[in-house]
C-alpha cells in the first residue's frame, strides 16, 4: 500500500436517506459506520435536514439545511438550499480520504462534482434496482424508468469504484460496459441481530414472520395470499406476524382482515417496532418469508438467519446470494411453491432443524467485522489507484 494512504481513514458518507428513515440503506450505513469508528477510523454521515431542530444526531451526522420540507406518500422529503455549494464546504472542511455516496441522484450527483473538483476518490453503493421505485416520482413511469436506469448506469461509469451487494447487479453493470472497479461487498448486520435461536419445545403454532417496509414494490400482499391458502388447508397451525412501516400499512391490514377475512388472532401487524423487538421476533419465529424482487440484497434475510430463522423467499436478485436451497431456506418461483415449501418444512422437524443450523452459519458471515474489513480494503485500493492516477 502507498505510504500516502493513512492507516486510519477519514470517510465522508453522503446519503439522501437517513433518519428519520429506516430500512436497508440506513441499516447498512449504521452498521459500517459503527464498526469503522470502533476500529479508529473517522466517519462522517452527510445527509438532508428532514426535521429541522427536531433531529437528535450524534456529532458525526451533518445535515445540509433545507429550503423546503414536506411529506410525500408518508415519506419525509427535503429540498436542500444550494446542495453542491453546502456539500463542498463540508467536504473541504473535513478533508476526507474518500467519499462514499449511497445514491446516484441529488446529493450523490453533487458529491461526484465535488470529488472531481477536489480530486478526492469517490465510491458508490448500488443499493437497489432504482427504476423499480419510479412510482415515487410524480411523473409517468413509462418516462421515468428508462431515465432513472440511464442515470444510474452513467453514474457508475463516472465514480472511482462501485460496491454491489450481489453478483446479479455486478453482472448487469458489466453487461452495460461499466468498466469502473466493482466489488461485491454485502452490508453487515447490526450486532443486536446476532443472538441465539429461542428453543420452542413442542410448539403448537408454526410462526411465520416478515419484516419489511410496507410499499408496493415489496410485494407484501403476496405473502398474505400465501398465508390465506395455508390457513384454508390447515386452519389450526399457522400464525403470521408482519413487522414494518410504510404507506401500504393500512391497506395491507384492510386486505388481510377485510378482503381475505383473516382474523387478528392469525395475522398480527406490528408498526415500526424497535430493533430489539425485531431481533426477538427473528429468534422466536420458525420461518421468515420474503417477497420483494426489487432488492439487491435484502438485509432482513441476513438478520433473520443470524437469529437462526430460515428463509423461504420468492426468487429475486438479493435472494440468490444468500439462500442455499435445502441448507438455510428455499427459493421459490410462485406463491403456490411458497405454500408447498412452508408446509413441507412445518411437517418435517429434522428439515427445520437443518435449515435453522444452516441459517445460523450463513447469518454469522454477515457480522459487521467481516463486511467492514472488506469495505476498508476496497477503500484503500481505490485511494491508492486514484493517487497513482493523479501523480502520473
């Protein structure tokens, strides 16, 4: 490694999403930041000011002032004042060794301009299939989807390095002639989710769980359809808990209780539970079920597995890297196959035990120490490559 690279790095993480948001991106940021700080690196999180004076941030979170704040589809939105100018001032004062942006839009675009101007290396994490979130924009999706896809691909070609959580995204980018240095580094889980499985002796009910943001792209209604079919086959066995938050929360409750006519003793919704409660739910459940096909990783699956809870999931980009069929869960192609696999696991205690053990082993590979070391090695590789390029 070049002597110009400090042993302890100063990292500026730039993100459009942070608290009061929760979810995969925020969990990823916090997991990496906490572990890097624990090892003596200086990490600063630069984000938008969604709440004004109501934010209770630690010293290392820096908010860019917002000209306007509003709610859109139950999400906090903020329009920053002169974001590039404000961000440049922050970056200039911090003098980071590397900038790590979490998005290709808004602050991410500003971060790229500043990195070029100040000659600071910049990396980008390709968190999700951005075009599948086009419905959040007040414009026709037939117009916005190809534009979003083009912007994201172009952004990848301009940064110094791209982090992908799954092989699927890596293949897509390579097929689009993205020659930027790409590294597959899954996000780490928070330590709170590394806990033993609760031993439920002779359980009467078979407990199913999902943890999700309740939004259309997460496809949660499919899981309710799955449960309804299983309940019709055996009304005394299965129970289902749905934990999360989002604009579809009330709609999903209405779908479960009114449309499908499932009782509250069968389906239990928990709105935005704290992480400790979520960890308890993982360790107390028999199977985690998952239906999103837009996530590139689906960190909740790793969290569930680290608590000994196997996963049955609809096939999708994020699922393929973590689920090993018959070892820690199952990938399925349809709601019908999901019903069949869940019933098979419920009936076979030996299979369930095997899946639980496999899930524990898989989940522990997502411990923050392992994933953060990979990220730091990538940072140093990109810094060294940038230094060589600017000195030749």
